[in-house]
C-alpha cells in the first residue's frame, strides 16, 4: 500500500518531476535524558528480551549495570505491550516508511530486541524472504512497509547533541519529517497535520515546524480555597471517572455540574480536593503560550519555566499581528512535531542549543528581525484525538488508565495482537468485559487460538475486580482479593486476600497472601511476601523481594541494580601529601564501615554473577537494606542524586531534599496541587525580588555582604563583575546590555562547545559575543578558564579530586584548549585575568572552591599554565605585586598566601634571575 500523498510535502527540496517520491521519514528520540524512571532504567535488560521459547523466563540476571544493556524507557511495557510497539504502530499509520531510532543509553538492549523481533516474525512469514543481512548494520526490516535504522549516539547527553549528530549523518531527506519523543502514545491522524505544514511551507519558507498541542484544563485552584491538614491524597473512586468526560479535557466549571455527573452515574462520588487537576501535566513544566490565532496559530511565545513570575513578548509582534494575540496556559506539549530539515540545520548552526523546547523553540519564536525568523506553528488536537506523554511514573499510570478507558482508541487492549513482558514473548488476545475489565482469552485448550501449554487466567470467585483493569495471560488470582485500576502482566500470581490498587505488575510477579499494594510499580520476577504493605509511589525493581510483614513507606524505590562508580586513572605531579591523605581517608572509610558493620548487620552484600558476564568471570555486589525490605527481603533503596544545579557543599542537604521532592512529584499518587502552590509561592517571591538592582546598593550593603554573597560559586568576579554592565567608575559601558553577566555568558558558550569541532569555531563565537557586548579579551579569558575548570571537574561527579588528579586532568583538557588561550591572550592583562578567574572560583562555595583551596592545588594549576605558556612569569609577578599590596586580609588573596604558591613564586623568581644572569654572561662573552 503506497504512502498517502499527504505525507509528502515530502521531498520539498527535490524537483517536481522526480520519478520516485521521497519516502516519509520519522525520527524517534528513544532517550528522555532524565532519571524519572530510575532505578528501572538502570537495570540490565538482557534477561527481559523476547525468546523463541514462550515458557522461558530468566530471573537470574536481576541487577548489574552494563553500559548499553540498561532498560530503555521505550522497552517498558504499557498495558503489557512495549511502548516502542505503540509508537511504531502509530508512525506506520501515518505512512512512515523509514524510522531513525536515536538512542544513547540502552543501545545494545534496543538492537537485540529489534533484531530478535525481526528474526521471529520474518521466520514465521517465510524463511526464504528473511535474509541474514536484513537485520544487520543497525538496519532492521520491521515489516514490509517499514525499515528501522538504529543510530547510536552514546556520547550525547541531551536532545540538541543527538539532533546535531543526526544532521551530520545527512540521512534525513524527507520534507517534512516527523520528530517524536520516545515517551508519547497517541492516536492522532498526522496526515492532516502534514498537509497543513506543507501548505504553509510552500507559502512561507520560514515555516519550519509545527508543534502538536493538546488542550487541557487549567490548574483550577482558588486562592481562598481552604487547606486540609494531614491528608493530601488524591484518590479517585471511580468507574464514573472513566465513563464521563475525558480526564485530560478542561473540567466543568461549577460544582453543580459535578454533582449532576454524580447523580447521572448513580454512584457516590468519593473524590479529594483538586481531583480535577489535569493528570498529564508535567511536574517540571508550566507552559505559557502566546499565539496569533488569525494566522494558523503561529506561536509567538513559549515559556515553560514554572518559576517565572513575568514574561515578555516583543512589541513588534503586536504591530505585525494587530491585536489577535492569545495568551494561554491550558495546553500541553504532546511531544510530536512536523519538521522541515531546516530544523536540523538550525541545531547545527546554533551548537549551544541543548533542549528542543526551552531553548530552540523558545528562541525561534522570539526572533523579531524579519528575514531571520523561523516560524513555528501549533496544531490543536481535535475531539477524539488523544496524546499522552509518560515522562514519569505518575503520568505513566494515567496514560495507561486512559488507554484502558478507551480514550486512545484504537489503542485499546482488544486490538492488541501481541505483548512482551516478563522475560518471554507472549501472543495475547484480550476481550473487554463489564466495568472495563480486560482479560486474555488466547489460552485454554480447544479454543483454536491458544498456544500449546498456555492457560487462561484463573480468578477466585470471591475476588472483586473493578475497572479499568487489565489481566495478562496465565495469571492466577486467589480468593477474597480486590483489584482496581491496575495492570497485571503475564504469569503473575496473587494469593488470597491481596489488595492491588493503582498498580502495575510487569510479569512473573508473586504477591503472597494478605499483601497490599497501592500506587506501586513491580518489575519482572519480584516477590511481595505475605502481609507486606506498599504505599503510594513505591517501585520494586526486577528480582527484588519485599519481606513478610514489611511496611514500605510511600515513594520508596527498591532495586538490585549495582551502584556504578567511576575509577580515577591518574598519573602526573608527584603528590605525596595527597597520596597519604588518600590512604588515611581510605583507612578511615574502612574503619567507619567496620564500625557500622559492628553496630548493625542490616546492610548485607550479596555477590551475584550475571549470565552476560559469567563467561568473563565478572560479578557485582548487591547491597540489601534489610532494615527496609526485611530479613527475608532482597534489594537496596535507591535515592536520587542531587541536580547538577546544586554544587555547593553548604547546599548539599537542600539539593538532596529537592531531588527527593522531584522524585515524589513524578511518582504515582502525588498530589499536583501541592506542586502548583509551591510554584505560585516561588513566583510571588520572584516578583518581590524584581526591584533589586546593583546601582541601588549603598556602601553599608557592601560591608554587610559576605564573601560567598559576592562570589557565589565563582559566577562573579570579586567586587567587580557582579555588575558587568558597569565600568570601574560605575558608568554604563556603551554597547553592553544592562543586566548581562558577560563573563558567565562567555563561560556558558565555552561549556556548550563540542570539542569534536575545531577550536577556531569557538574563538569566532567568543569574538562575536565580545563585540556584541563591548566586552574585553580579559572577559573572554576569564570565562574560558572557568569553563575549562568546570569541564575538568565534570570528570569527578561524585568525588573531589586530589590536587594531583586535578592537574593531571587539566593537562589532558588543555591539549585542546591551549590553542584558544594562545589566540585570545593579547598580553599580561589577559593572562592575569586567567589567574583572577581561578581566584574567583576559589572564593566561591562550590566543588571548584574546595579543590582550589586544598594545597597545593592552585600551585600545580598555576605551574601547569606557566609550563603550557598560557601564563608567563611577567603576568604572574604583576599579579603577585597586586596581592602583596592588598595584604593577607583580602578575601581573594587566600591562594596567593598559601605556602606552595609562595614556594613556586620564589622558584620562578630564582629561575628568572638565573636566565637573566646567563643572558648577561653570554653577552659579555660575545663582547
């Protein structure tokens, strides 16, 4: 069946008389570049792939962390079908013939999964039609109408990097092509969207992108709403919830309408306050849009930052679009875009773009200058069209329930023809019974549709089933159980008196008698012992065991995935003091471990050998927190790591608390109204701070401010660059934009530069920014040096390097960056600026400050810069004179007065004198 003509605005760059129409292409971003599904997406997936033995299960490989073997989000089951299958079926329905699957983590797992799928299905169809090469070279023939290319971008850490790599490969020829996030499920007919995009692109070459949006309800919270103490649960009783309005649509505005719906369903409505908040809203975004509704919904503003109290729209947009600008917060980004290849080219041109929405889209729609604009338009989903993103576990559960309520038709279980979960490949056929209860009917003898050895699910007569509910194949459910709003994968066993509500059991799960699960995800092969209680938001990883009678607190995540620590490989300066320090630290750690082991044997290490590594004789240790999972339990508690935004030791507790709170907001059962109120509070605080300005600070304010306030984490130069738009006399620098920290901007430019590109490209970009802000080469040197130190410290995310290791990494990094310094250092002023940058970082409060203050780190760094001819002795001596004049009380002189620094200066002065004497002797000899 040929592709619909609507799919090919295709080949907009090809001549109209092409004999062969360009195939419609799609790009799927398999990585979300987030940890919202950790620790599930940290676990090895090798034991969870489809096999030719339908009864084979492998629960031996329960943990470990093998690079490339992690479970990617797209292989997580959604209603017993991998998310990838939903996505591929959706794209095929749109006429896609060539799919590029971009992946970073889990690349090996994806390749193995796709290859085995190809071998299984094509072998069934015809052994002769499936050639051995059909699934090699990362090219998989998925069906007669679709070819999948698996592109490994293992070094990419964000969407921008992945799209730039894709552009370099020059494989996208389709105009338009579909760009889709990997966490999306949708039933939208994209052919109409592509037709509209093609018409706009033909009329206006700058119309490069169409973003799909779904209208949802607002937050719906009133300021005078009474607080309810002690109970923030949001529990929806309800069959009526699924049988009434779309839960993601705008809610009824009056209490009377809600009461009418309750009366209509003849059911008592048991709902908590704020139950009508749209469940698919993200916990990290709060999208504010401005659109020109008279011109095909052209987007004029994209602001998704939830903490912003104000926003701005260029005044020229009002002139151009008259008064037809609509501001709205009632739309969700569904993660599907119709793009022209120009989008990829823009990412390559603007190599500092990391995010598709918050950077690329936000900057494109804000461009004012005609001729440079890249116009982006919105397509609003129509009634009956559904799209949901499963970027975290809370939304994963809601999308799953929406599909069971049939809001994504035809993406409903009774239309599935296969499922994959629990370590085996299962053919399944579901029927929808009363109250939206789905059961597999493919098993059973004599049915004609069943597979040999397969059984239909057994459910006790006294068990209560309340939909939406999906029971996978070969389930065994005992008596007096209660199941509601849940999904059970294949081969799950529930003994008597079990309660499972708002939960997902992914396959081969055993729940023993009397256990209660409420808002839980349980991965393959896990065991919940008798009497255990798991509160909302809990996650149980593959092969983990929750002991008998254990009560897991809400939002606890248990895993057997091993913690991965990077080993430092160092050779460089002889650092005997550091080595002894390391030894003592190590012995101290050992003593602490022995001490804690004496105090409690709750944490036990179990050595496990994975099948994937058995041939190599490799193994790993699993730490079991018995105080959490019980004496008969297995698995450790996973705790989220603090965000990179927090790098100060003083803020360590605050950073950890923020990471835990974010994890909670992404878990099943979290009340989003709490998050909304927090955002509102932060916005109000931001409004109060808007009046602050540097010019308004008096001398008394300066005296009261501490050192850390002046140079927090080295973002500003001590007492000078806090107002980078002012000169030394406090006057506005001509041409410099007020409020722009040029050093920080230059630092960011360097950090975002890809070292795979020539350093000359970076020099040109720095020079352009310097001219645009009337900055100096000293500013460029400061920003570049700070960025270099940031990149060095990125190699030690979980530890503080010793001075020796620091300078070894610095040497390696400077192999690329020293050419830049040689080109932007015009004299001693620029070279002194490099030293000033190090001082600025040292008087901050982050990891860089801790490293540089530790003797003799600064001396080693300064000596390295001197040896690399980046900073010469003239600049060093001039800097030393300045610091001597300031005295030892000056905060930024702490590095200068360190003994190793003084020793280096003394050695440098003696060496300089010797060279001068030698030069003088040579001159006398020549005379």
